């Protein structure tokens, strides 16, 4: 087939600052030919495993229609299967908190080379605008996004689309004509259905599909993605989606077995049983012994980095004894199932300080000064509250690995967090006990509580090769849910 356009490699990015660039999202800005993974994420996050199963069942029909009958009908099937009946607010939440990470890992380097050279960026897409607009505007600096508009009734998606329908072929050209009085400078497309809008541009370049092209790295984004949500660790291609659906029943049973082992067995045996059940727990450093009974010796405060709500439990497993944990926003189910004592914070500084001091008189205590979890290799700002109370502080660097499911959520029900983590086929936890903080680095030694907290943050970050930041729990929840995370 004759292609009347040069390839994007022949497009110079020099002198494009004030030129208008219009690019197609599907297979041009993104490397992937298929939008299925993104619809799968919407389906699972808004409707669970049954909606994902429904989408997977109709995906072959959508593919057949797309390539042999009508591209717009094929996309309409995906939209219906993934969105029909879903709350629009839930779809918007997924678009804001879940999809950006996966889009960012699928960006075509050549397209971004050209697109980033301009300050005037426009994007056309057959995908629903509600799915892509948040990422394109916030992380790529796109000015205008024109896509398919979904039909909404009573705050829910009907599964159908509004006029003029799915934005493909001549409809993209019509949308472009409505946006500009004169021809845009550059048009970037990837398929025959893009040719109509590309012909309206002064210059046009095709982005050929090349399986050897590696997506650009996320650190090249104008704005880094610090916080993200969603349960899936990897992009759910059709094969991965099928594997996940088939695995979940067995995975849930495995999670229940692992959970039962932690609840029913003495802590000193849990390590070995979990290892037999496929979990990898690595302990580094030397932990202090438990405080002696019948003495007035204060317990040790373990100041730990925070990756999942299971951090205090795995720290207890590493010690071979239960250690009380100070928590915040723990679900009622998690409290009931916890094999260790959990005490919630009130967010009243004086009350919490008195409570922590009392707990230390009873024994060792673990606290996560970040106040919430983070998935990226960074540490959030450490609260200084714990540093004011004791000088018996042991920093603990916690790291974990998951291959299928994330064990944290900001949007969903936190009661399922531990189950999702334990459902991973072979999850890993690494607990590193650092040296107890020397007295000269504590408040007793003349340091301020903020200095102590910052010092511990830097020690843990250095151990994990993470980056220290000043982001807080409030920043995370504002980014992912639109509220400040107050419970």
C-alpha cells in the first residue's frame, strides 16, 4: 500500500516552538496498536473481575469488527463492555489515578521528540476523551484533546457514544477543521484512518509500527508521576488478563492460607511457614533484643519506611515476636485479622504523643512516620512526632516486590489490601534493621525533632537507594482522590 507521507524520523524537531502540532494518540503517541489494556484497566477498576471477564470475552469480536468491518464499531464494543453502567466519577478517578502510569510506559520516543518541541500541542483520539484527557494535559502538557464522547445518564455511562460517534477517519478531519481556521503546521498519524486529518496539515508524518521500538523512559516526562493507584502491577494485555482471571480463585485461596498462618501460628514459626507457601522474606541487620520483663526499661521504637499495611507484621515476623503497631486509616477488617496489636492515631498531637509514650512503657513499638504508603522509590516526609517521645529509635528500611497485584489503594476498599498482596504468586519482603540511633542524633542529644526525623529519612533512603522528598499524605490523596486523605 502506498503511503503518501514521510516517516516521523524525517521530521526535524528544530524551530518548532511556535508551530502547532496535531497528533493521533493511538499507535502514534502510544507504541501499542491495541487499546485493550486501557479498557481492561477501566473495566477491572470500575466493575471488578466479572466486568474484566466480560470485556475479555467480547474482545475477539471487537478485534474482528475493528479490522474487517468497521473500526468505529470495534471501538464501540470495547467502550460498551468496559463502561456500560459504570459511574462517571469512577471512570474519571481511574483516568486520574490509574491510567497515567500505564500510558507513560507506552509513549513512542520519536513522536514525543517532535511533539515536545512545540508549545502548541493538540491530540486526536478514537478513545473516550474521559480516559485520556487527564494524562495528556497534566503530564504531557497537551493544550486540547478531542476524542470520542461517551453518553451519560444519571451520572453513569450508558456504554454508547454521543454524536458524531467514535472519532475515526473523516470525523477526525472534521474535528480538526472545527478547531483551526487555517492548516496546522504538523500532523502525526499512524494508520489509514488518520490520513484525512493529516492531509489538512502543512506537513504530515506517519509513525510506522515497529516492534523493536522501546517506549521512552518515564523520567523524560515533563512532569514525573509520583503517585498512582490501581491493583494491577503490569499492563493487562489480553493474555495477562486471561491469566489473572484464571489465577484469582487459586490466588485468593493461597492468600487465605498465608493469612491464616500469620494469625494462628506463633510468630517465631510464621517465617518458615510463609516461606513454604512461596513468600520470600529477607532480613538484614541486627535487631535489638526485646525489653526485659519486670524492669523499667522502655521499649524500642522502630521507625519504618512504609510500603503496605503489612509492614509492621513482616517486621514482627522478622523479629520472631509480635510488636505493637501505631496505625492510621486502617480498615475494620484489617484490624480484626491483624496478628499483632494495632492502635490508631487520633491526629491530635498531644493525645498521640501520650499514647505512644504509654505503649513504649509496655514494650517495643513500630511506627511508619510517612503516614501513608508510596509505590515509587521515594520516601515521603517523616512526621517528627515520634522523635519527641523517645531516644530509643531503630530505623528500619522496608522494601517489597509484587508481580501481579499491588497491595495498596487510595481509591478502593483498604480491607482488601492485605489479600491482594498475599495473592501474588511469590511476593517478597526485605526488612533491614539499621543501627540504633546514637544519642547525639536524638532530641536528648540536643537535636530538634524535625532534624531527627529528617536524619532517619535520609538513613533509610540511603539504604534503599531511594529519594527523599517533602511530599505528604495530603499530597498523595489530593493527587489520587481529590481529597486530603483525612479519615
